[in-house]
């Protein structure tokens, strides 16, 4: 999944993708960082600077 969001509310697509083992590329925003911590840092997530 690719999510180049600048602002995102809760990051549900991010959480759903990581729970299903789908690789994720997303922007470095607080919502995605929080989800990464809540999901114990799955290894298939790549955060890129905005």
C-alpha cells in the first residue's frame, strides 16, 4: 500500500495493510508513526520524509 498523505486522521488503511502483511510505503506523519508503535513496528513498513 502507498499512502503519501500529508494529514491523516487515524490511519486505518495503514493498520489494516500491516495486519494482513501487505508492504506499506507511507509519509512521515504523526498518525502513521503512532500506528507503527501501536502495532509493534511491523517490518514491512517504509516511512519516507515528506
